[in-house]
C-alpha cells in the first residue's frame, strides 16, 4: 500500500453528533484517507500476483464507497487498473471535479471482466490535486472469479448432409456447460430467439427452422448464459468442433442438355436400340455461387473532438416514447468532464425539463430522463463508469417505473422514475456528441458508434446478444439506427425505414476502428448446395 492507503474499520470522525464513518462491508476494509493532506498526489493499493491458471478471462468484483468531505477547488479521483502480460489497463475511473458539488457515493459493488495473459494483478489508484476535499475512498470484498464456459458447441441440420440447409430445414444447436445455469440460456440464430430444452444438467439444445428470409451462407448464432452464482459467461458465437450449417435459399439455376450419344452394342447415330448398354448426355451445369463463409473487416466510427463536434438529427415523434424506451450506443471516450454528453434529446433549462440523454456527471455516465412525476437530480440518476481508450457498450431502458443502465450487456445501476416521459419543451433536434444544461453545452471527447433507439423495452439478454452484431433494420420497435459505417462524407445514415439521417457537424471518420465488423459473403462457385438436377 502506497501513500495514505490503510486497513481499518473506522474512517473520518466528523465534529458534533454525526457518527464516525464505517469502512468496509462489513468492517474492516481498505481505505485511502485524506490525512495527511496531499497535493498533486497519486498512490496505489496493489494486489499480489493472482494465479488464475490458464483462464483467458476473469471477473473482478469489489465493494467501494466514497466518503466525501466538501466541494471545493480540487479534483480527486480513483482509477481501477489491472496488469497481465503488458501495460497497466484502466478499466474503471471515478473523478470528482470542482463543478460536481457534494457527491457522497454510497457503498456499492462494481465489476469488470479482464483479459488474462500471464500473471494477474489489480490496483486502485487514488489521485488528485488536494486530498483535503475527500474523507476516504473505501474498498472491500475483492473477488476474482473464473467465467463459466461452454465446453462443447455443435450445430447441425436435419438434412442427409447435416452441414446444409434451406427453407424449412430443422436446425439443432447443441451445447454443454461446465456449470449449472441460474436460468435458461438465451439463444439466437440469425437474430431470431430460439426455443431451448435442457437435456439433463449441463446438456442443452436450441431449435430453429430455416426461414425464407434467411440469407445464403453459414447460420450465425449467439448463446448467452449465467451460472448459478450469477456470473455471466462470454457470449458464444462459434462451435467447438468447427461444425457449420450453410443455408442456400437461392433458386437453383437452370441448365441445358447438349449432345446425346449411345454406347455399347450396335451404335447408330442419334438412335437408342436394345443392344446399347449406356447413354451419354452432355449437360451444362452452371455455377451456383454458394455462400460458404463470411469474411470480416473491422468497421468504422465517428470521432468527436470534445470542443464543438456533433451529429444533428431531426427530432421526430417516433423517438418520443411514453413509457417504453431503450437507447444503445458504443463509446470509446478519451476524456470527460461534468455535463459532457454522448447523446441528447433533452432540455434542462432551469425549471424547464424534458426528454432523455446520456451525460457525464461526477463519477460516471448518467441517463437523464424527465417524466411527469420525477425530479431531476444528477447525483441520483442511474450511472455507469467506463474506461478511457476502450470500446464500451452502454444501454439504458425505461419501462414506466424504473430506469436501468447497462454496460456491455450487464445491468449496472437502476433508479425509480414513475410516469410517462415528458416531452413538452423538448428540443427540436436529437444530437450525438453533446449535452446542453442551462444553455451551456458539453461535448463528447472520443469515438461513438452504432447508436440505436427503440420504442420498446429490451431485456438484458437481448441487449447483450445483439450488441456486437449488425441487426435487422426492420426489427420490431427499432425507430433509429445509425451504424456509422460510411467512412466518408457528411452524413450519418439512419438504416431504419424512417431514413432520418444525421448531419455531421465537425466529427471525423475513423476507418477500421469499431467494436463491430463488416460482413461480406465468400462464394464457392464450384458447388451446388441444397439443389439437385433431375433428367
């Protein structure tokens, strides 16, 4: 432990009758204490090397709390980082700037998934310009767990050749896990939810019937699951035995018959007789151009400079949900400060409040939502922290009673917000890359990709299963979908039928830097899949 880090049960003891701050859940716990006063400081609490064997990923969970003293001119923060086979990687960050005011953070549990490549360590780094303005950062109950895994995944069709399929073909996706599930796994094939059966403890099967709308090529699937301890496994998108099912729904090509020749016995030109033993036909079989696989290229995104870059989209009634809403976006922030915005379809001007938005405040990204009955208080909004320089998927939902906020498909925080969303006084434009409060606009510094608006409430498993794939632009409830894939030009294209394209104001394209990939078919013109020629 460096600097003012210590272990104990009691922290700051305020004057008067207020009780002394209790550290830990339950006590004792580790804490970074304000005293002795430090200026322009940085100090870490670092774990010893943690042996995780051959695991490629682990889940890290911990309890933390901020006992705040007073707002002032200082900035104080806490970074959480891990080290495994390279440089220290920042995964979570909390920073209290002078504009944040009093921001006591009640004790809560945070978690992150870490990629492991060798020895593994974690550290909590307290930093700031003057430690007097906090009482303590508390950390307790650090737990490192291996992620549940699927040990076997196989896909096959009901055809004689189980690697081929066409409309009406039955599909079985079989998988085995190394643990018991907390609830049924969620399986999609080509974006369609599947019925599943438990065949006994760790053995499962998902069923699917190939549809006319399924494109030619390998069936794409996702499997999401949570073990009995509530730990979510990494989304599975590949088989373990390299099995695949290739769909060919295209119409079989026509063919022509050329010369006919008899052979054996007495041969006469263009005549078949009883002495002939065989007949030879010249058939011109065309190439079927079957899609046998897909090639993938990293997608594009938009970079916002944090000063005045925006994407301006006309606000339409489709976005003005009443009591069912889901917002999704991928972000890769470089830095942040209070009231910087990811997206904004809200008004917060004195007593005039309406709409929704994603905005940074105090210790994380918060989902602003004004309903007919709630009061706007930034510190109590549902909140999530993200690392800098890394892609993170954020989502927020509202179901008429509660706001939930998700990071990479896992629910992180929630808050009550009863009633319909208030739209009276809302701005005329929906903007990406900014947020406006009391006439002052804060701009996003970093990259944004794949923004989606739904007028339905998406479940956590739906959000998690679809966050890394391109979805059908005609999906039910999808009212806005900006994939940010053009790579050039001044337009952010809306892929939905509304075609409500955004005007890029300053933001610049970043080519081949995205959490999503372009998918292009790979053809084999020398095979015929799912077709037969009959003479």
